[in-house]
C-alpha cells in the first residue's frame, strides 16, 4: 500500500475509533465472551460503575460487557449474547448504582440518541420501548468508506481494545463526571465535595418516580436470574462504593428498592453493597460515585477473595 493511502487508512481508523469507542468496546467484549474457551470465566455486566470499579486483570479471564448508563434490560441482553454459543461462565457480576433499579434507557430521550442509537441498536437491533428507532450509519461522521475498509478499521480497533484489556485507555482516559479543574477528588474541600454529592445524588433520586419502570425491571431481573441459573452461572449483584458526600443524599427508598429487586427472585443471588464497608476513603474516588484505579483495585481484590479468580 502506498504511504499516502496507508496514512489515509490510519486516519479513517482513528476517526472511526474515536467516534464509536463505546460501540467498539461492547461489541469487542461480546465477541470475546462468545469465542473464549476458559472454563471458569467471569462475566461482568453493568453501568459506568462497572467500568470504573472493576479491574479485570485480577481475574484469570474476566470479560467486562458493561457500558455507561447501561440498564438491567441491556445487562440481560449482554449476558444472553455472551452465553449464546454455549460459552461457560462460573459467575456473573451485575454492577449497579441504586438508581439503576428504576432506569429504562429506551424512555430517555438523551439515552436514546447517545446510547441506544449508537451502541445497543447497532449490536442487538433492539431498542426496547423506542419504537421509532432507525438504523444509523456509524461511519457517517467520516464519509463514504467501502465495506472492506470498514471491516479492516473495525478489526484494528477491536485488536487494540483487546490488547489494552480494559475500557479506559490512552484515547479514553478516566475522567470525573464533574469538571474539577485538574484536581483530584481528595484535593477538594469537604464543603465542595458535599455540594457536588448533593447535586449528583438528587439527579439520581429523580429516577424514583419511575415506578412502572421499576416493576418492569423486576420482571426482567427475574428472567435474568433464571437464565443465569439455567446456565449454571452464579449471579452476584454488586453496588460499588460511593462517597459519603453522595450517599447521605440518596433516598433510602432507592436503596430499599435494590434489596426488593434481589429478594424478588427464587434463585440464590449474592448481594454485596460496598457502601456498608469502611475500606474506602476520598483517595479511592474519581468523583462523587465513581472509583479511580486504586479504588477499583480494592473492589476487585475483595470480589476475587470472596468468589475466586
């Protein structure tokens, strides 16, 4: 290939990777889940709390099929896809925040456009309650590209993600939900932390009004747990730790709802809420409710100690 053509191809691949990082991550992890052969693999589903709170390298074979704002419905779809071709997993961590019990991405206008149209629908062709979802061309942002070139670029991006082995990377570094002006969470004054914690928790508390979504999620969760049980996969629901600045403003009804979710199924489901632990301090957090790498290492060490590698 001529140097100029190679340079153009590299730029196309870079642009597509940057514009569709989340789609490529989830698709790559699902492909890895289906095609792996390890008999004692660990499956991880969940939201950004799983992307931030899990350090996959602490397991012998851990596949993290999580995504930002991922709800229980798409957790279940990920698990079904991962086990579709008979792949064996010994356990599945379902990592969430309290508000996830009330979440339905397909009823959120923002999530429809940012997550369903660009990540979940291209992978699953399933938009749940969003009846008007139309397929989009993920290459539209970089212009007309022949199919063979598209496939080459996708393969190159997937290979790079497999090499990195975890969601955060040189082109997608960890970052706070808030603009902290270059400071770490532990650098903030206590009053500033609590102000941000209140804002974040109250935004999540608004989900409590979606009681119909909670009832639907209970049904989905029951089907999810039955599916894992039939496939001899141990289900473990994990609530990652949040800062005290966040926790003190969370509605207690939100926490109770997660327990109701877990208690509603006849199967054995292990439940761990790290917010009942005193292992974590400000230096473990990226922001109000997301862990940094040090915090993720702590969570993962506890989970491997409890459930094995």
